[in-house]
C-alpha cells in the first residue's frame, strides 16, 4: 500500500520506514509536526528537537514533505484516548488530513513506536478515525537487537539530546549511535537505561540511511544546556547549518530489494530473526507427537474450598453469561442474521444491565457462528456494542441447533470493580501492523486482565507484518503460538502461568500436530513439556479459513499454577488448573458416551459437577459435544446442562464436529475457589 512516513527526524521513524518498504509498501510523502518558534518543546507525543533538519531528510529521500505546527498541548494524559479539543493529538489528525487532501491514495501511516502504549494508542485512534492503517514494525522489538539492526542496515544517526544518568551533553551529544552504543549497553546493565532511548534518555537525528539518496552533513552546531544537573544533565544540539552530500551508491526511498537485503544482512550479522522467535522443528514433529502421549499423570489430588461470593462486603469473583441465542420458534420469517445478532446482543446487554453492569465490564466473549460466511453481518452488530476497548474474543464456526445462527457467552469482571470504568482492568488493543503479533482488525483486544487473570483472544496463524494466513497447518501452528507468546509477554506472563489452553482445529488429522506443537512450545518456554492442560476440539470453521486457533487464559505475573487430576465419587476425573494466589481457576473433563450416561444418571450429579449448594464453585461451563453422539447422549447432556442452570451457572452447549481421542463430550468450567493439597 502507499503510505505516509510520519517522521520526527529520529532513528525510529526512519527505520520503521525501512521495514515498511521491505514489506512491499510504497512511501509517497513524509509528514512532520514542528514546534512554534522554539528549538524544542515539551510534548508527550512528539520529538521536536532537531526539527530544523527534517526538510533535509525529505530532500535526501527525494520525497515531498507536509508539515504543520503543534498548536495543542497534552490535555488528556490518561492511557486511553478519545477525541479531545485542544489536545496535541488533534494536530496529528489535522496533519494527516492535510496529507490525504493532497495524496488521497495514501492508505497507511509508518510510525516508529517501540514501547510507548501512550503514543501507540493515540496514533491508532487517529488512524481509525481517518481509515488509515498504522504500520508499527518496531513495536515491542527487543531494544538491544533493534539498535544493532539499525546500525547494521547503514542507518547513521547522531545523538542530539541527552537526559539520563550516565549521559553527558558535552561527551555524548553529536556522537553517532555506533559510537555511543557501548555506553548505552553499559548504562542498561548498570541502571536499566533503554538502549533505544524509549525512556526519554536521548533523542537522535538521522543523517544517513539506505532510504537516503544523499547524506546530511552538519556544518555548524552548538550544544545548548537545559539543565546542568550533576546527576542527569540535560542538553541538546542546535543545528545552525547543514547541507546534503551525494553518496557514491544510493537507492530510491522505495527500493524494496535494497531494504530487504539490508535487513537480511543485519539479521545474519546479529543472529537475530525478529528477536529470535521460537520455531517448531517440523522434521521431528512425529517424534514429538509420540512423546506427547507417553507422560505420566500426577497423582496429587486437591480439594476445592468454596469462597463466599463477597469479601468485605464487595463482590470479588468473575461472573459468566452463557447460552445467549434466539430460539428458532421466536424467529419471524425473513429475519436476517444481522437482525438475529442485534436481538441476541440486545438481550445480552439487558442481562448485564440487570446486574448493574455494562458491555465495558466484559473481559472475554466466545462467539459460536453457524456459518462463518455470515460473520461480517454479525460483527457489524457486535462492534456497535463493543466499539471502544472491546473485550478479548474467540470466534468459532460450528453447526448450531437447526435455525440457530449465533450463540454467545462471556466472562464479566469482578463486580467490586463495577462503575470504575475499567480502572482496574488492563487492556491491550493493538491495531497497528508490526512484527510483534497480528493487529486487531475487528472489535476485540489481544487480552483483558483483571483480578490476577489474563484472558487472551484466540490466535490464528496470521503473519503479523502482512496479515496474511500461512498456507500449511504446521506453519499456522508455529506462528499462532509465537504470536500467543508475544501477547503473553506483553501482559507480564509466561507459558508457565497457563490455566487453560484450548486448541481448535478443522481436521481430526491434525490432533497429533497440535499436541506436538504445544509440547514443543511449553518445553522451550516453560521447561514443562506436559500437555495435560491442552484441550483439542475439532470444529467446522475458523476465522479467515484458518486450520488451527489457540486460546489461553493465564495467571498474572509469577503465580504458581498447578494442574492436576481430581477423581470424584462419581468416577469423573476433573483436571484442575489454579494459581496459588488466585481465587479463580479452570477445570475440565472429557468422557465417552458410556461415562456420560453414568454421570447423568448419578444421584449426586451436582456434587460431581462441583456445583452443589452451598459450594457453587462454577460460574461458567461450556459443553463441547461431538455430533457423533447418540440421542441418549443428547438427553444426558440436557440433564447435565439443567443441573448447571439450576445452580445458577452460565452454560453453553457447543456442538462440534468431533473431539480428540473419540470422546463424546468435553466439559470446561471456570470456577471460583482455592486449592490445598490432600494429606
């Protein structure tokens, strides 16, 4: 696509353009915001020091430049951002409108954000309003690797401002990145200084790049001191005169082959393939698949202790809403799937309202769709309900009961936080393209986190920078797990904190591949190769015609997560995952038709399902039922479902094509409780 390079003159904005060009996008114009009548200004959003050289950068790239003055200030400084009069973000909106007026075929915006969610959220908000695609290919990159990559690709940048312990205006300002690199790494080890300056430690000015047809030569400059503080002096380089100098060899700013070659050479020199991503050894897949079935199960058993639904007078537990669908007998003739979605979601909102909650309190939704071809209509209504910082979402195509086209369930945040406008909920909603993980192209967030749990959206095998689906199932499995890992890391978690792992595939032939992929993933990132926590279901369709999708719920930070079987008096063995410091966990069981019938006939059914009063531990249950089961098994499922509902448990019956290992039903429950070992 054609894109505008949003440039400050610094290294990040220029290097992101290199990645954008390497991925096949075409730069047509540069855009810059400059201060009014000062060398630099305090801004939460923009680098302004060195702005006097931006015109030379445009000439060096032989690209037109559109500029606008910064008239606003940082009015709305919370992480979340909505259109705010007088805010400096609105200057960016006006700048990009100027670009679109002159270059209406521009579709993307290259932006050099690496770590700042504050800047990312604001750029994405503006892009969404203007229907532009953010290109953020440096987002969440390892800074040490990224700095080395910049230098290796031929980017020459001079330090033009310092404001950090260990950096001196007299000693470091005017030096190139290559010259200060050793000092930056030393300060990183000693004080935690960001080597790419993401903490505001320094600013840079690019004087040469593979995108430049000419290099910039600084003829006259002076160091201006802001603060001569002995701890962290602040000073910047004022450029008084500079000119362009021809390069013996140069490339056009849009030369894709040159950028690809430069990045490939940098990766080879540094041994870094976008920060050393985990890669599944596909050649040993069958060997791993065999090992996945040989592990011994733990014999450690636990007891669940019921928690009161309130603590100190405040509700502290997650709640579930499940089974939301429109009954076929209530459907009028000619009702479109969009109309059906509108009715179902309106009823869903009424349930929330009856509990004193709103859609902003929802953390995770599951959408079960009878035909993925109708998903666009459903999504149109869905995004009206969840239009701003939406919950994480899992979407699956499955054969719902005749006449039913949509089924919805959800997990809602602890009620003690109702009315706080999600102040205690952490949300990651990244919409820019990057090497990090797929952008959210719909109304869902990568994760929502509350009360110690991280609820992730489903991940399919999209290539993050191009947003295209990989063709083989094995590659989809690898890439989707890699993206899942990136989201976990951003949430402050690791695979060791996984409470539940659900793998959805569209072919029963891929069960072994799914298990082997997950085992390799765990072995590499958590030191635990057990696949006991993995549940595999075979479904009819997945988003974007994917063949595999992963969904994870994790414990936050360093909670110890235990996964173990719990045999019950009814002979049902529940597998339980729970974090030591959490009040919420996950339990699941899988049964044959014979076991299902025995369970349904049990006089202690509610006890077997962990929902008997007053313990009532389960708050949401999903019953994944194989279509292969008999009519008698359907009656057993109905009995189990009724038992859950009588105990005020939200329950969704999800018909799937098949279940791994030929089981008839897979029951998955979110519960509230604590654990302790049995003596």
